[in-house]
C-alpha cells in the first residue's frame, strides 16, 4: 500500500459520547487516518486498522431502517431477487436490523450480524440471525445446517472487514454451484469524482472499484457478470457475481462499461490518487473559509445527520463547537450524545430546531434529496444548506 492521503488524527466514528464519557477519566481513542493505493491489486484502503471488536460491539448505533431511501432501495431489490433468482435460501452478511430480510419469507432467509443489539431486532422479526463475525467457522456451521445457499447478499459490510480472503473463502464454502453473490458498496469512482473523502473512516477499511473487486475474487474462481449503479451512500455499485464454472450466465455489457470508465479515469494509476489528495486539501480550505465567512457575519450554523462521514470532515477540517452549534439526527442511539472528537452536541431531530439556524451543514449529504423534500419549509423561509461535495458551497 502506497500512501496518498493523510486525514489527520481521527476519533472512532460511530462512537458517540455521552455526557458521562465527556466528564469521565477514560480518554477518547484517536487513530491516524491515512489512505493508500496498492498498485498490484488496485485496492484502496486505510492504512491503520482499529480492531473489529472495538468498532462493532453490542451498542452499534447505525440502523439501516432509519431511512426511507434505504427501505425503498431494499424493497425493490428483494422483489428483483425473488423474481429473477428465485433463491431457495437467501443469506445476508451484515443484516443490520433486518431492513432487507423482512422482505423475504422467514423460512428462506437468514442473517449474519455481529452487533448483538441489531441481531436481536432481526431475530425478533422471526429471522434466524447469527450474531457472529462472518468467517469459515460460521460458514461451516451454516453449511452443515442448510447444505447450500443459493444467494448471498452483502451491502456496505465487506468494506468493513479487513481480511477479505477470509470473507471470500467462507462465501465460496456455502454458495451453491449455480449460486449468486451480490455485493453493494460505495463506488470509488464516485468518491474520487465528488471529492467525497469522508467515505474514509476507521470502519471503511476499503472503498472498492470494479478493478479491485475483479482482482480480489479471481482467486476464488468468481466473476462479476453484471453491474448496477445506485444512488445510495453517495453513489454505490451493486456487483452481481457467479462462479466462473457457471457458464449458464452471460456477462452483461455493464461490466465492460464500468471497467472502461475506471480505466478512462486512470484509476489504475497512482498519480490519480495524488491528484485526488490535492483536491481534498483544496476542499478543506474552501470549507473552512466558507464557515469562517458565515461566522464573521454572526450567523448560526447547525449540522443535519450526525454521520460517520461527517466525523471525518469535522475532525479533518478542525470544525469546532464554536462553528457548528449542534447536530440534529433521527437515530435514537445517537441523540442526546456528542460527536466523536469535536464533542458537538447531537439533538433529537424536530423540524423546529432547524428554524434556530441560518445555515445547516449536510452531514448526511448522501440523503440530500430526501432531506430537501422534508425541509421544504425551512428552505422557503430562507434557510440554507451547506455541503462539501463535490465542492464546498451554500445550496
Ligand atoms: P448514513 O449516511 O447512512 O451513515 P454513515 O456516514 O454514518 O455511514 O447516515 C445517515 C444519518 O443521517 C443517520 O444518522 C440518520 C440521519 N438522517 C436524519 O437525521 N434525517 C434524515 O432525514 C435522514 C435521511 C438521515
């Protein structure tokens, strides 16, 4: 891995602090967030790892069912999977709170979710959920109980697992010969294009490209046969994967198209990442200037969506409580707590809170459309949003 980006010292994202934490003696943990590129495998990865046990514990706050956008994306996907692939057994790695699984028949769908608080929610919905890390031991356990799985799906999970060889070895262990693997992950191409450096934080060990995925799965005799572009998480790709030995499925043109796009963008060259780094540094300068200008005029700024992504932005750009008064968020496990590192307060979302502000920083910029629709009145009354992607500006 050759380093190309330094995002400074960062706290653990998703470790929202209580008042007690702030007053307590235990120091908040920081790590150096650096990002590198592997010329051989084309993989882009953060360079310093935080142990999974520290990140994914029994109080993991992110719930995928909190967003309308994610729920409707999952609903559409499940309908498609059932119609096209008709799986006898569906397995989801990283099933979170069961927002996708709930669209499947309880007898034909199982989940894997190491965060106990989330696994319990899914189990209570009636779906068999293994509250364990995805590895060969678990794959063997599932195989001995169910024999084979026809469809394995994983969204925004593989990027959180350091040992990808272990992941794919375990997948090929349980996947039937004609089985399908679907992976959904933020697109590195979109991240580079929109200078979305906040896709990098301790949990996002990787941001994938098709170039890298192809190299990763080759060893396991797997092949990408279709690609879908998604608007979720600031631009994601859904990779449809089969065993090379399964010749019944033809390779869709979308795969070549994506590969060409990535090669045209020179994503196989280190220099592209150096250019990205320069743009990130410029983005920081512009955002800091924008915030300073607003504060000079004594205007009030609050944040909307206390995302893990915004933890990277706030800490990299050194945005303090003097600049952003507080955040609002709808996630109960995040509210009445404090943002990691900057200790900005997170209040429980209610429409009226927005009217206390002149400007609202979009922490959840990936839900811009959904949020703008919801906050029509605030915008009508002259309220303005600030975003840092693709360039820091007032919208
Ligand atoms: P997300 O971008 O999915 O996560 P991350 O960067 O942490 O991976 O998180 C979106 C956050 O925004 C989540 O905490 C919920 C919040 N949110 C609201 O508060 N209101 C909204 O209308 C939406 C769409 C999201």
